[in-house]
C-alpha cells in the first residue's frame, strides 16, 4: 500500500506524530516544574541577606577603587614603554627595511 496515494493517511500520521512530540515536550516541562517546586530551597528569615549598606558609602568606595585601578594601570603602562618609544621600531618594520636594499640591488641589475 502506498501512503502517498491517500492524503488522509499521511495527514493522520502527521497529526499523530506531532501530537506525540508536543505531548512529550509538555510532559517533560511539567516534570521539570514539579522538580523545581519540590527541590527549591526555602528562604527563612535567619538566612535572609543582610540589609544593604548606605548607597552613598558604596558609591564612594566604588569611586576610590576605580581611581586606584586607573592609577595602577597607568603605572604599568609607563613601565612597559621603552625610554624612546618613537625611536623604537617593530620587528616587522626591521624585516621590511632589511629587505629593501636587497630589492634595490635586484632592480639595478
């Protein structure tokens, strides 16, 4: 029997397959929701987080920390630069400059 000959059979197979697929997805969703509900930790007043600090104090501490990090980064950057950063050349530049005389000799011949 050819399933393509009867569109009704193909439609029934499609509906059954889609129904089983989405039914399985919904079943898994329900199982996960139940697991979360029964295994979640309960928050008691003793385990509640402490009250937040004064917002102004936290902002002041954050500003002090930001300035300290910026100053430390600037000091590291100054130490990393060679004394004459303008005069220093990269290895790529040195290789290209070293290749130039060789190219000029080839052109003269």
